[in-house]
């Protein structure tokens, strides 16, 4: 397998209850779109994403009150489009936001996982189904612990950070929530992985992880037959 190509990523504001939240997204035909959202309380209700006429399938959701709500959707864009509007609404109020990733050279969506805990640092197991998949992850923290010194978990030698652009969001308001989003762009061999963050601890967290498949690499083609052209001397000898 070859890892999928990240064509673009997008994030909205996370510091308001303004609804809907929108993103201006550009895609090509065949692109896979992963969208993840978090709001400060699972008693609120997300609508269904809209944009470019795509069908957004729910991949995972966590909607328990007194936790941050997290949800993930996936869509395939058959036609593509330039600067189209991806929109998500919320009923019930509360701070929320959304992140989206656009992948190219992908065979679709693989495994996904959802989990939560009333304490500790986010640790969510995801067993990928194919080699060289990407993993998108989102975390919401009801306790709004200070994540200034946050540390993402490492998968296949990859640790998302601001510096390598694989961390796509960190936002905290102590009166509302904290929320995080990141990408591991190549999870290596298929199998068990642990997504989430090893710090900060003291979170009341909910999290989702989604596998985005790469593409099967083409088999080695059979060797080409070589056309042997006789030399001029050989051709003259044949004539005589």
C-alpha cells in the first residue's frame, strides 16, 4: 500500500456558539473528506454536514451529557469543486468547532473507534485494517485541563505537533472546554495503535479516531520484450 496524500486541511473557529460553522473547501474528483467536530456538552445536538452535494456518512459519535461531544463523518467527492462551503449546525447552544481533511489517492475509510474516560489522559485504541493508512483524531475535554504542554501519542514514529503541521487544532477555554485534533499521516503496518494524548492528564475526555486507507501499489509489470535490430553487416551478409 501507499499512504494517502493529504491534499488540504481546514479548521473553523472553536471559541463561539455561532451556528452554523463553515469551511471553504476545495476538492478534486475522487477525493475523500473526513470531518470531525466537538462541542462542549453532549446534551447538544449536531446536525448533518452539508456541502457540494456530498453524502456525509456518520463514522463515529459520542453524545453523552457532561462530556464534550465528538462526532466524525466521511464523504467521497465524485465531482470535486473549488471553494465550496462545508457547513455544520448545532442545536442547544455551546461552544463548538469543526476540522476537515481532504485526502487524495485513497481507497476509502477503514476502521474507526470512539472512547471516553472520566479521568486521565486520552488513550484510544484503533486497529488499522491496511498498511500505510492515515489516522485522523479528535479529543474533547469536559474538564478543560490546560493543554499548553500537551503531548500527542506516537504512531509509527510520528508525533503530531504544531511544528510538523500534523496537529490541526488546540483550543481551551476554562469556562467551556478544551479540544484537540491531529493527523498521523502514515500509521505503518496494519495492526494495533494507540491514539490520543499522553499529556495533559486530569481530563474528562471523549475521543474519536478514523482510519483513511491508502492505495494498493501497482504490481511489477512483466519485463518488456526487446526488439533486436540486426546490424548493417548482418543484413548485407543475409543479402549475399
